[in-house]
């Protein structure tokens, strides 16, 4: 397996993570009784609500990306017998 395979896996993991994070945030936000169609960039949206949604979205995206990328790296390692090159370099430091 080469660098192109890892790039494809990492990209797929990032896309999947974004979709899961978005769905999770929308579901969670809707359960709080807030408008799920809120636009944080709209100046008519209350600032606290916009910042709250932005913060929850950022945390969810970061967690999902970390989990999905780690799972993709585990799959790559299981398939090829070693971690992807960018991760091998980090371990050597």
C-alpha cells in the first residue's frame, strides 16, 4: 500500500467524520429545543446561540475526525503491516 491509498483512506475518513458530526450536532441541537436550521453566520441569529452552535460543531467535528482517522490508520496498518508514512514519522520523533 502506498501514499495514494492512505490519502484516499484519510480523505474518506474525513468526509465520513464530517457527515457523522453534522448529523450528530443537528440531532443534539434539535433535542435542546433550538431551531435546527439556525445559521450562525446570520447577524439576526443571537450571538450566544451562534457561538454555542459553532463550539458544539467544532468539538463534534474534531472528535469524529480523530476517531475516523484512527480507525482508517488501524485498517491501513492491518492491511499493509505498518502505519501510514506520516504517522511513522511522528513516532520516530
